[in-house]
């Protein structure tokens, strides 16, 4: 392979040590071709990609410009707009002899007291987790020559990213339920 113009990477960060991962990221920063990545490592995705393709239900592919963080912002806006459209289309009016069709009563989808408290707690956890993640990224850059420190910080970063992913997912579930 003298000059590849497409790289396919499937979970490239799973089995790499820190120096190798850093070397890979630096190489990918300067790579002139196309990069196709499948990864759960949000930090790696934010560092290396500039476009996301999501396969929707029904097999349609939707393109999102930007890194993974930008994609999450797009998805939040899409969900919000979808909720706005659904709430707008649910209002019914009566014209002349027509009767308004009443929807079947749905089970209560409001948040319980416990879920409201959980939502508030998760929001605070996400805020502090994102702050710590930024702090770790700065520390990784500052201690790049100290292999032990970098390894410890990287391990903490990966655990934090996993916790943040779970927290954001749960927050989205609760926020969606709260808005209905």
C-alpha cells in the first residue's frame, strides 16, 4: 500500500496503548484520503472525523456534518422538532358537522418524583463529567512524556466517557418522557 486513499477502521482504539493511539491520531490528522470509522470512543471520533452517516430505519442513510459532538446536537434538535410537529398535529378542531376525533387515552407518561430527581442529578453529573473530561484532555497534553501518568489519565478518561455515554442516554430517555 503505497498511497491509500481510503482507510476502514473498526474499533481502532480497543487494543492500542496510549503512544500508539496518539501516533494513529496524528497520522489520521494528516491523512489526505477518506476515513471510515466504527468506534464507541467519542474522543477519538471527535478528533478524527468531520462527517457522520447514520443508517435510519428503513435503510436510508442520513448525513450529519461535523464531529460526534455536533452530531449529538443535530439529533437533539431533530428530536425537539419532531416533538414540536407531533404536538402541533395532535390538536384537532371541529368544522360544521364534523366531530373531533378523540385519541384513545394513553397511560401516563409523566415523570415520577423519583425520575424528576434522577433527571436533575444526571444533568449535574453530565456537567461535572464534561468538565473533568476537558481537564483530563489538558492533563494528557501536559504530561505526554510521563507514560505512567498518561496511562492512568487515559484509563480514567475511558471510564468517564463510558459513564457519560450512559448518563446522556438515560437523560435523553427521561427528557423525552418529560416532554410528552
